[in-house]
């Protein structure tokens, strides 16, 4: 008992000490990053502004090219992605030089250091590091943002459907062959350029290789997913699908568990809570830190290998080297197979291995500095998103055209201001990673003390607390509905340039109208909401309403209006009728109004607190509600 | 000095890109229209239209003798159009659905059957006079800027004949 209490005391002391160390690490990182940001503010803002210009310039160019051919969009976007990444690489270089990273690298290993020509010129640096950047950039959804913005621009020129249709390989066999040929062609072009680059490495060829790689990724994003979708639809029509469903149903009955509901629930928890934490909150900053390391080369790991290994212990030749050795002696079909393997593994060498080595370098820094960096990075990101949401709420929504006009202006917040701060933080974090390596490489570093089980227990507790904190961070993400107004009954609010008002609420178990005294009867409860929409400006759009109570949603039924639509200058009111569970008739029941426009510039929502008393369910029985589905419009 | 040159260059590039963006969005509205002056137009299916008059009315009498009055705060705008659809062969797809336009948005025609011999709809292969009535809020009357025609076979479907209410 005494030893257990003593162990708990030691764990507590360990937790406090670790927490203090974590706080110190976080503070030092924030201070270093903040100082670098302020000192380099003009350069960082200028470079990120160039990146912003490259992005929106390429969307504009692609929208123009799309009028001639959807395929030209690929080139436009690829140029934009390349230019934007170039500004990121240059910015990281500027920050790292300011923080003395080059000096740190040189001090890590003096005699065995292999001179890397990426330090000699910026253009050389871009050529080497662009491909891994592109791979990670695409995996975090930035390419999808390009595609989304282009689609919005294309709505007003060639039409969204036209753009996607032209790049949809499943519309016909010809389209499928065409997309396949283009994808294979780009892959082969990239391989061909690799060979040219091996013989004569120039900046222009390097950039062209990157643009081709970007084109390859974009065409896969724009049209490749359709193939997967078509396969899934094909699979759903196959007998094997019904076998799986039958097996699941049988298993559910045997286990007395509703397996589909179970898997759905588990999947929802994973998608809504676990995955956002793992991917966006933790993986993304670490991946960017690894890429920052890549700016100065995965050569650092080679230095470590050289430091600890004798020449006899050098690792066996890489898989790629083995294949190339075999290729020299092979012929016929084996030669063709080896060529394919060569192409695949050289791709791995170019894009993924350097990133993997850089990630390993970063992860060796230890969990405490990394946790501090991940926390700081996400705090900066969330702060930027919060500011962006406040700006959008101040704007208050508007038409699709107004949304499209304002999108680049609002994007200055995350793409220039926040990004410049994140770049400064990345440089500071990488410098600390190297400092950590310098300390751990030192022969004077003491070996871990015995009896450190209490430190491990403290680490586990702190890691668990940090993970809970990160989960909380991911849940703090600002709502997609940036323009979310909450008003009371009788208070007008703007929605997509219109003025909407909920006038009154009634509830009962039966309905009547002027033409039908027995309009409806329910064992549940009817809620009738009288609302109006006034179109002060812009074309008519249909405003719809849902009732929300927690995660439960109710749509309006056919007893009243499905939605409200008013032409310019007119006010249209109507009764929207909902059939709800009496248990949901409470003060938590709220109405949510949105527009049903196919494309919108803003995520605009109006929430109306209905003010229904918790005693309402007792008042439903025997209560008839009079409905006026479509009263005449007014001209205020 | 070098960094301020970088800042200036990036600002210049950003202004150019932003200006181009604004120009593109303004030039490509969500519902594009073609505006025509001169009182008459020809659509891609060969049908011709001439705006005879665009007047306001406090009430209307339809061909059944019923009196239509606008809602409080609104007035009627009546468009009289001479049409020639003799060269239109496909009667199934043809219609001269008229709309009334401001610079912001259109108004659709009211449910009004004009007294004969005026028509409320056009017929393919024929010519005549079609009358459409629009209910317009009083405070937006000055914003009326034209009568719209549906060019179903054209690249831009909404063709608007510029005009103001007499």
C-alpha cells in the first residue's frame, strides 16, 4: 500500500514536471516563431501573397481555357499549383536561413558531411523538393480546393455540368479510353523527363517535370474518381452484394446485434471524431514539418547513418538499384517487367522515400517538442479560421456572384496572414528539431536513468491529456455555416440577400384549411410554422425550412408549403407543416431556414428559436390547427 | 531595399489578379442575358419580335370580362409585342414566354388572358400580336429595363429587348 502511494506520488511529480517542460517547450517555440514572423513579415507576406496570386490566377486562367477545352484546365491548374508551391519552398528557405538552420546542419557532422548542391541555388532547391511537396499537398485536399473553385467559376461560363461531363470517363467508351490514354501518356512523359534530367539537369526541365506531375494528379482527381464510383455502382448490382447483405443480416440475428447499425455507428465515430484528430490536427502539421526538413534535405539522415556505421555496415543496395542492375542483363518480357518496376520505384524514390526519411528525422526529435509544435500549429490555424468566420458573419451572406467576388478577399486571411505565421512556426520548429538532435548526438548526453517507469506513466497521462485536447481542438472547428444567424420568432433576418421572418408557431394533432376541414390527422404532432420571405434584391430563390432537435431533422410535408419563393420586390408568406415526435416538442426545437439554390456563394443559415414550452406535448391532443398554404403575395 | 522591391512586386501582381477576377465574375453572371436595343429582335430559331408598347395599368379586364387588380403596393405593366413565327417549324419546342426585366432580376407573366383578337401566347408558323401582363411592386417600377424572350436554341437563353415603362 505504502509503495503504491509512493509510486502514485512519483507519477504525479513526473506529470507536473513533464507539464512544465511541455509548457516551456511550447513557450520557447511560440517565442522563436513569433520573433521570426515579425522580423521577416514583409518577405513572408510578399511571398504568400505571390502564392495567393498564383492560385487565383491559375483558377482564372483555367476557367478561361475551359471554354475551349476541359482538358486545358489541367495545364492551367498544374501551373498554379507549381507556382504556389514554389513560393512555399522559398518562404521556408528564407525562414530557415534567418534562424541559422544551415549553421546547425553543418555543426551536426563536420568531416563526413556530403555537400548537397541544393544549398548552391534556389532554382536547384525547387527542382529537388517540388515533387514530394506536391504529393503531400495533394493528400491534404489542397488540390480538391483548386477543383472546387474552378467548378464555381465554370458555373457562370460553360456550366458546371459541362466541365465535369467532359472529364467524366464513364460517359462513353471513347471518353474512358481518352482519359486512360492521357493518364498513361502523362506518366510516360514524366518517366521520359526523368531520363533527360539524369543526363542534363536544368531548372526548366525540372519545372516542366513538376508541371507534368501536377497535371497527372489533377486529372486523376477530376476524372479518376468517377471510375471508382462506377465500379462501386457496378458492384452494388452484382449478386455478391446481396450475399454480403444476407450474411450481415444472418450474423446480426445470431449475435443479437444490429450489425449494420453497429458498423455505421463505429464508422461515424471514426469519421467525425477520430479521423479529424489524426489527420488534420496531428498528421498535417507533422507532414509539413517533414517537408520543411526536406527543404534542407533528407541528407541529414544519411549523415546520421554515416556517423553510426562503418563503411562495411553500409546498407545493401536499394531496391531500385537492384532492379537497374538486373535490367542491364535482362531481355524480352522480363526486361519489360523490370522497366515497369523501374518506373514505379523511381517514382517512390523521387516522391515518397525522401519524405519518409524526412519524417523519420522529425519524429526522432521526441514527442514533447513535436506535441508542442502540433499544439502551436493548430492554435494558429484555429485562430485564423475563427477570424475568417467572424469576417464572413460581418459580411452577412449574399448572392452567388457576391460570394464569388469576395472569396479571394476572404482567402487572404488563411492563405497570406495565417500561412505566413505557420511558415515562421515551421522554421522555428525545425530549428528546434535540429537542436534536439545536436543534444542527443553529443557524447556527453547521459543515458536514461533507471527506475524511469514513473516518467513513462507520466508521459502516458500527458499524452492522453494532449490527445483529448487535440480532439477538443478538432471539435472547435468553426461551423461550415459561417453565416449562421440565430433569431427569435418575429425577428427578421437576412438569408442570401432576402429578408426572412417566422411570424408564429402552432401545434396540434389535426389540420384544417379553408377548402378542406379534414386536411390531416396524426398520432404524433403537427407543428405549423408561419413564415415569410421578402426579396429586397436579386432573383427569386426558394427558401426552405427544417425543424431540428438535437440530431433529429424534420422536413415540411405536403399539407402546407414546401418552401417560400418571392420575386423581386414581393413578400411571400405561407404555412409550413411538420409532423414531429411529441417528445421533440420542447424548448430545444428550432427552425433552420436555408435556400435551395444549386450553387451558393456563402453557407447561409438562419436559426429561429421557436420558444416552444416543454409542456407542449400535453397540449397537442385534440388541438386543431388552421393552415393557409399559399396566401397571396404582398408588395411592401 | 530588396525586400521592399519584393513586397511591391507582389502587391502589383495581386492587384492585377484581383482586378482580373472582378472583371471575369462581373462579365459572367449566374444568369447571363443578351441585351438588345432598337425595339425589335430576331432569335436563333428565326422568330421575330417587335415591342409595340410597354405601359402601366391599375387594373386589367381579361377576355372573359373579369377584372384583375394587382396586390396592394403593386401595379400592372402590360407588354404588347408583334411577333412573326412563320419561319419556326418545330411547334413542340416553340413558345414566346415573355418576362419583364430589371437590372437585377426578372418578373414572370401574370396569369392573364388578353381580350381577343390579342393573344396570350405565340403559335409556331404564324404571326400576330401577343400581350403579357406583369405584376410589379410600385417601388421597383422605375427599375424596369426591358422585356425578355426565351431563346431556347441559343447559347444564352435570355434575350432582353431594352425598354422602359411609358
